[in-house]
């Protein structure tokens, strides 16, 4: 059996080495390291893949969120609702822009932002909702867009973990996730479903005016060289990363299919186990692209399981061990513990198993039997 890794970037690279190496060599040869033709080409390719009018490449997924909020002209004191159970980047940029983060609880099954909790959190100061499509599964966008319409709010999708997933509306219509809200952000961090070989990110929107504004903000607020019309930032996807992404975008559906295959094999092995809850999948199969495969373990010492897996050469992760409302940087007297019952429980029960495009069935068998044996003898 090959050594098990949380993410096998090397194995994935070796399969596309020839084309990736050639595309990087092209950039080196042309020396257009910033804003080379590869960036524009990737932008067009991703627009076509997602079926969205505008993709604005930028430096990373955190910048993408920040720039999206800057372009929406949110002002200090405006309240932005997002999930308590997610990576800190989302709340970080809200706070950086001196907006007021309003963290709300998540759904115990999907781990995504809870619709009733959003409704409860809305005040006259609420200006935006940021759903995060956590672990690769689409949030309930139809319900979120309905709330946004009723209260005149912006929806910014944090799509760092679910690129390639497809959302199905109740009437059967489908759309790639990240194209439904007013604007969306994504990350091309190496371990994401579409990862480059450094930092990278992008913003998507179908709104022409917003797209124009976003393109200026990523480039020092310039629409014409040395004319700074708005306050901007320097946030660019470099040509080498764009070249890598151009090659890898062709494989995104294959990669997501490999993740789904691994998730199905995990599900099958854990099926019916009374202490192991496999990831709940909402709707059709294309709704989840398994950025992470995250179990809930019941009546079991989760941290002892983590140690046992590590002792047996199986890496695993706890995403996320601390609710955002309890993080030092984001604590606030506005928050009441009874409003975070689900997140407070999830942080004790969740464990993410190795998930990537190169998992082999003997590795999955070893991982699942090691988990099951431990849980059986320790719960
Ligand atoms: C990875 C991630 C980000 C940040 O992306 P970077 O490219 O690392 O800045 C933001 N939100 C979520 C949910 C993420 O998983």
C-alpha cells in the first residue's frame, strides 16, 4: 500500500507533469509573469466552464472575499451574516473592512449555514449574507436568495471549497455553484478542488457593472493607467499560476469524480454503523464535490481517534476545532451560547479523513477498518 496522505499533490502532478511543465516553461520563455496571456485565457476558460459572465482572477481566496465586499460598497457598521462553522477567512475580511460580522449556527446535517438562523439574525443594519459551501456541498441557495430578495441584501458566495459543484433548483434547473449569488469568491490554494502551485483566487459575477468595479479594485483602483478612481488593492493571479490552472481546469470534472468515488467507498464501509455518521448529501449527486470527507463520531473520544489514526500512519484533520464565535479575535458579547448549539457540538464530533484525487481502494480499506476497529472498541 502506498503511504497515505491527507492530500496527494505529488501523485496528481506526476499524471499531468508533461503538460503542466510545458505550460510553465512557456511563461518563463515569454517572461510576462504578471498579466500574461495565460491569465486572460484562464479567465475565459473558467467563465465558459461555470457559465458565468465574468471571472476576475486575483491573488487568493481571502482577497477575493475582501474585494467582493469592497465592490459592494459596504460601509463600517453594516452587518454581514455568515456561518459560525467555517474557515476564519470569511469573518476575517468582514472584520478587516470594519463591517460587523454576525455569526450564525449551521445545519447539523449539511454543516451549511442554517436558514432559520439567518432569518433570526436580520436587523435593519444587515446588508449581506455570505454562505460558505462547506466541504464541497452547496448551501441552500434558493432559500438564501429568497431571504436576500425580501430584505434587499447582497449574497456573496464563499465558493473556496465547492468549485465544480452543481446546484439544482426545486424546478429542476441547474447552475454551477458560485453563479447564483450577486458575487462569489473562490480559492486556488494547492489543496482546493482546483488548486494551483502557489496562491490564487477569483471572483465571479453575472453583473456587468459590478465586474467593471471589481476589475479596477484588484488593480489599485485603476481603470485607466495611473488614474485611481476608487481605493483598490494589489491582488493578481500571476501568469505561472494561471498556466497551471489552465491545464488543471480540463481535469476538474475528472478530479471531482475521483473524490466522489472515494466518498462513495467511505460511505459504503461505514454504512449503518451506530457511532459513525457519514456526510449527509442534500439533493442530487452533483451537489457535493467532497473538498473534505467529514464524519461525525458519536459517543467516541474524537481526539483519541485522531491520535490512533496518526499512530497508524493515517493523517486526518479536524475542520474546525473551535467555533468562530469563541475565537479570541471574533468573540463578542452579542453572541449567546444557546444560539450555537449545533456548531458547539460539531467541533467535538467532526473528523475529516484523507480526501484527494489519488486515493486507492486498499488505502480506503485500511483507513475505514482502522476507524471502525477503534470506534467499536472505544465507544
Ligand atoms: C481556503 C478558504 C478560504 C481562503 O482562501 P485562500 O486562498 O487560502 O486565501 C476562504 N474561505 C474558505 C471557506 C476556504 O476554505
